[in-house]
C-alpha cells in the first residue's frame, strides 16, 4: 500500500512540475525615497484599511500620514495589490509568532541575503570594529509611542547589563575579544555599536528575524519601565501584587522574550496585535502603526484579523481543512508526508491548494555522543571506524523513499550546495550503502560476532546494543529508527529505539548514546552560519561547555577540538564571503565531516502548507524553516482575502 502511495505522490509532484528549490521573493524597498529613485514612480497619497478609517473619524486614531514613519518601507506584492479586510483562520497556534514577528533585519527566503525590515539599513566601519544601525524616523509602537534608540538602550543597559536580570552578562557576539560591546546613541534614530576586535559576522547572525527582535534587541521602554527598579522604586511592591517575589521576575514575564504574542497589552512593532487569548483560540488585529506600505500607498497589512483556533492534533487539523474551516495551515513539523496524498486529493473539496517547500536543515541525522555514560560504549563510539561503519550501513535511498517519498536529498550532514564554501565531497563522505565495507571496519576493530552470528559483542562480552533517542518524537523519526534497526542488524549492531521526545535534561547531562537531531545546529547557508558556530555540534555537551568556557567547566575534549575552537574564534573576525573566510570555513567543515560525530541520512525534506484558494499573495514554493524564521520570510503582511 505504501509503495502505491509513493508512486501516486511522485506522479503528483511530476504533474505539478513543482520545483522545490526556487524561493519566491517579494521585492521590498528599504525606504520610500529609494522606491521612487529606483522605479521613477511616486507615491503621493497614503491609504488605510476601512476599519481604521472609522477609528480616525471617531478621533480614536490620528490620520494614517501621522501614523507612518517619515520614510516607510515599500513592498511590491507578489501577485497583485491586495484588498483590505477579512479574518484569516490560521493554525497551528504555536506558529502565530512566526507570522507576526519582525526584527530590525531579516533574511531573504533562500537565506542568502540580509535585508532591512523595521530598520532601514546598517553600515560597518572599514575595520569592522563598529556597526551603525539606522532606524526609521517616526516609527511608532502599536500604542502610538515613538520607537527610538532609547528602546534598544533599555534592552542593553537595563536588561542585558543588569546583574539581576542577566547574571552572566552579555556573551558571544556581544563580547568579541572578551570585551563587552559599547552601545552609543548617535541620535534618536541612529545607534552605533563599538567592539574591541573586528566583528564582521555579527550582522549575519543577527539578521535572523529573532536576532534583533523585540525582547532580543529592543523593548518598549515606556511600557516596561514601571516593572524596573531603576525607574520605579516601588517595582518590588508591584511585582508582589502580581504574585512575584522580585521585580526582575515580573519584568522578565512582561517583556515576553519568546512569547511576546502571549502578552496582552504589550506594545509591538509587529504586523498584528494579539488582543484576545482564551483556551479555545487567540485573536490578533492589525497594527494601526505598522511601518510599511505597498506600491499603491496602502498601509499594510491587508488582513484585518487573524483568528487562531487552539487545534494541535494533526488529524483534527487535516479534517478541518478538508471541511473548509481553515484558511491557512502551516505544515512545518505538523503535517507529515504521510498526510500529503489525502491532503492533495482533497484540494477541491476543501477549496485550498497544497504548497510544497523544502526544509533548510537535514531532517534525518544521527548525533553520536562522545561522552556516552557507559564507558565501554564510549570507547566504541569514540572509534572513527565504528562511526564510519554505521554510516556505510545506512540505506539512505530506502529511508528517503519510505519516509520522504523520494523527495529529500540523501547524504551527509552538510551546508546547502548554494553556500559559497560548499564542497561536494561533504555530502557523499561515507554516504554510500556498503555493508561489506562496514563489516570489514568492525572486524578490524575486533568486535566479534556472537555464537549465532546475529549480533556483535562488546569487549566485555555483552551484546553490542545502542540506544537511539528521538529529538522531536515524530512519526518520521520513529520510522527511520525502525529502518535503521533493520539495516544495522546486517553489521551486527543491535539498535534500541526510544520514540518519545528526549528530555532536555538527558541531552544536557550527556546521558544519550545516539540522538536523531543536532542540538546546536545554526543554519545551512552563508548568512545563517556566517556568525559564530558552536565549537562542537551534536551531542557531547561536556566538550562544548569546556570549549565555550575556556576549560572552566565541562569535560576536556581531545586536542584537535581545541584547535577547532581557534578556527571558529578566528572565522568570526573575517568578513563573510571573502576568500580567507571561505578557506577557513572549509577547513572547519572538512574536519567536522571527517569526524562523523553527526551522521547525515537525508536533507532538505519536503514541507507543505494548505492555503485557501482565495488567500492570495502567498509564495507557492521555496525554502522554509528556522533559518529564515518560517512564514515571515514570505511577508505575511501582503496576504489578502480575495473577494
């Protein structure tokens, strides 16, 4: 039956002629002045949604001209100028933040370029020791208060540098060369950051929409300062009235961090404001002070409201979509490829279209723990010949066909081929399926078979058995685990598979042996991994902690990983894309690949969404994932309901 589904699905893909590589990108001009200069067109009048016109007429809001910044961003819609109004029903609820979140900057849908978003631009000094960020003059929070450099300084000086809110202080890119960066207010709309050493990789990392986003780089000072002891001597009293013991606990809650969309009343710079949260649903309404217009002068977004029912169960979501009750189902890590045939067959019934994308990351990987708790297994896993044997014994084509309908790219864990420093041999390193070579390596290691020639034996005489734990607890991981157990049995390795999601404590405590994700993955293309990388990817928390703390904590790794630390520390001082940067990146990845502490199975698996036919200006294909923060890369503010 599954073979039939695979054939039908493959036929559907071929008939659709879908390319799962090309990323549709909406053209956005950083400023109105630049739009007019580059196109020769002028925008002489600004327009607003009818629901806002009513509020202006009633005196609740100022005119649209006063709500927009002096030089708004200009978006050229993907298909056409949209229509105002309507309510979009969107699921799952956990992804609402990815529809409405905006940072000062963002990444292009393919993850290759840094683009202005809330900010209108940035500039490095020639020595990369200072970075200047330019905000839009007149940008306002959703409550109408000005957004200025003071909101960034509040986050930096009063939160990041506050010992009670952030005991360890700034780290990583904010402390290059071991010295904390200095933030300078040039004027209300210009920020200059000074570093002790060149820091050219900072913008690459912070271009992620959550890199310089609310609660991650700026906060509404006018709103949050009443919970801060520096501005309100009675902040502790206020905190206790709310059930907190200290002021900093209350402030931490109210700033939202990763949950700004769950704080009713918290001012935002995002597209929609969450106005209602119940056990059954969330409701978000348009931000009347949003800082972007389309090429006709219409203030965005087009859609008035987003209604998010609290549906998490995958089967319920699919049935609701087929019944025509949902406008947009974002399928990332929610819909599996097993669901694709039913969803595709039901397009007409549900009046929706199925949109296929590719994930950035490797969806099938095995992280091997060099610090496995069992000392015998630790020695076995630490032998490169054993890791090579495991990799050679994986039938990647079979897993790709069974789990991903043949739509993923079998191969090792590596950056995307579009990366400037990519080497083709990384993807094929010990990635061929060769049981004979795999068994030869284990024979040379001296791992003998048991008397019945079923499994190999450990040096202590016990059966060679490894535990594989799940990173997400998904059905795809469970199926991969089952297939790996059968495949590795051919080389005498007994694989036990734990299908429930592994706990954070087990990962941090180095209690796993094998794991189905990469705990410290940062991204897959130039921009996404141009910033500082983890010293050690995958399992092996003790090694990474030792390297990150210069030996103050953790477990001391082998000498070669200390050398890698030097390379990683050096590469962040280089300008991404330069010959020197590419050479050092390749050196780092040559070493990572050859070590095989992370064994790749497949990468860039298909991801699909279900979108109502009347919801327009939605990208139909491209790359999709955390590297570009999901939906936001495709500019949801341009979505509209076509009447």
